[in-house]
């Protein structure tokens, strides 16, 4: 049984960014072809319809090949460290870790020590290892329905 769906609808179901799918995936030779178009109502271009199972199979293969790097748990995972020290311990640029500061503040045990905040290493690495990956929808970056401003400060 066919389940035909537009890319926008499928992106919302998968928690992916429609723009990322449109700009990155649809240009690939191995991306599934549309089966037909949805009859249009009024003016505008009719939306192509894809088989949902084909899109899911493609996404599963792509995600497996492009999964974010998993970081190994270092020695002393229960120690409190600054984000810069954790990045150094992992051997990555500090921005790789510090860009998630607001998420860590909400989800990881931490202590404010004057001008420095230290975080439990295990919590930071566990959070980094659950990153969604490239092209995943990020709710904190979505515009709210009543907000027409085109320049919003991201919440991360």
C-alpha cells in the first residue's frame, strides 16, 4: 500500500529541517524520485508526492553514514570541569563543546564559581553523544507563530 507524502510533511514527521532536505538530499542521485504531484488548489506549483517508505529507507541509510561523532568517556567522568577543559580532554576545538552551553545549563549538573562555571564531565559527554546531527529540526531555532521578526537570537 502506497503512502504518498510531500517532503514538507515528511520532514515534520521525521523531525528534520525541510530546507536541509530540499537543499542537500533532493540533489543526490540516489534520492527517491517523486511518484506524482498533488493536485493543486488555486495558483501555485503542485507539490510532488513521494513514497514515505522510500524516503524513510533513504534517511536511515544517510543518517547511519553521517551520524555525529561519539565521544569516548574519559577518566574521571564524575569530575567537574570547565567546558574548555572538557573540550581539551576530548581533543576538539572548544566551540564544539561551548556552543551547547545553554543546553548544558539546563540538563547537566554544574556549579557557578564566580566567573567560571564547571560541569560534570559525564553529563556533558552524554549530552554531546545524543546530538541529533546535521539537518535535524531544532525547535529552539523555530520562529514562533506570532513573531514576524526575521532576525531572532537562537536560544542555544
